[in-house]
């Protein structure tokens, strides 16, 4: 079964007695975009849902963890973190060829360009970034034990674990020699801060286009794509956002470098970080450059996996080749922050 299609007949039979309110003829349409877990809009004669599945075929170990996505969204349902309601998880791969889950369909806006060209005013752009900041602080304020997620990640230094994981994943998907990636793999372990004991629930891919906003208000109604979530260090999420904005405006990773953020109403890195610190009660952030360098490395390693899946034919998006071409430029940017 292709990543682009679903076995509608098998899925309809399976959902008949399991999905509340399901009736009529099932229809499915794949959402555009996304490199990891193929996502589909399901509908019958009166309702809509979203199905998210593991890609079929041979996959890297621990990747595409849709069961973890389902678990964390279910756990956050009664918190201040907005998430789609979850309905069911199917671990039986015989139904459509891989594990999948079904969640609520949210009607709203997703902003793909951080410059927010479709937003009319600087005031609304600032409000959108403010709510993005508010939701991140809310996520990091959730006590994992209070929502049944105290075992959602392994103990110990989060960055040490993550560096080990993504180095291993990078080696498993490596397709050519990258001097910049080798430099990062050498530098990061040698410059890792001591574990400061901070632990929170981290999203792992918290960025503007993984948020669903209200159709007319500058308010987040759903945080999407929880595949990389775990228990870890809150600075991983914050530095990941700021790292992404260092890309040139309008390039393949949609950064903000080169645009007039003040005129657009978009907060500077310093303003955004200060707002987060105020919301979470932090007074300072040590080792900031390490966090940024780590984020460049991690994203490059993730996109190397996309590149490898494209080469073997299991990538879920036509954009996979373009994303894979960004591995070396990202790694080179990370190296520049070593000496910044």
C-alpha cells in the first residue's frame, strides 16, 4: 500500500463499530505537505476526522511513533495546551498496512510562512506570535506526572540522549560524507552542558506551521505533529524555534533573516525569549549557543532521514528531495554558530 492511498474498504469495515458517530460511505483525501507520517482527511456523509499513520515499509528504529502522538495528545486533553481530541489507536497493521490513529478534525488556519503575508496587520502578527509563545510556556508548565506521562521519556541528560539518538539515526540514513555534520558530531559531545535537572514535556518540532490557529482570531486551537515529543529539557523547544528563524526569509526552511520584523510586528529573538522567560519564571538562559548548534544538527539529521526515504521510495511528500538538499546547508549554519 502506497503512502498516498488508503484501503478504504478495509478501513470502513474496521471503523464501523469503533468510531463514534461513523456512518455512510467513507472517503479519504491525503493532506499535502509533511515528510514523516502520512495524514488523511476522512469523511462520511456528515462528519470529518483526521487519520495519521505510520508509513508502510522498512523504517528507521523508533521513528514514526504515531502511538506516542496518540498518547500525548490524549493526556493533554484537559490541560491549557490546545490539542485535537483523540478517538482511537489501531496497532493492528493488517488493517491498512501500518499502525494509525484517528483524531478530531480542526477547522482553522495553518501559517506556513513565518512572515505571515496573509495577515493584514502588524498587531495581529504580533498577537499570533504571542499566543505561540503562550502555548509553549503552557506546555512546559504541565507536570508530566499529573497527566500520566511521568514515564514518557528516559532519565538522564536530555541532550546527551538526543545527541546519541540523532547521531545514530544520521549514520543509519547517511548517503554521502558531510564535513559539516562530522564537525558537529565532534563538537557537541565535547561542549555539552552539565545536566541542570530541568525536565518538562517537550514537543520536539514546535514551530509555526505545526500550530492550528482559530479561523479568525490570533489564537492557537491545536498543536499538531507530536511524533518527536518526549520528556526533556524545555530549552530544546525554545531554541528550535529561534534556530529556524535564522534561515533566510523565503528559502526552503522559511526563516526570518533579512526581513524587517519590527515593521511586520514580529518580535525579535530577544523579545520572544524574554516573553517566554517571563511566562515560565526564568531569569536567564545559560549555554544558549550550544542549544542552537544542537538544533541545527538535529534538524539536519532529521532531513537526512527524509533524503534517505526519498531515495528508497518511502517518503510521504513530493517535497522530500528539496528537503533532503538542505542537510549540508543546515549543518554548515550550525558550524558557524560554534565560532559565533
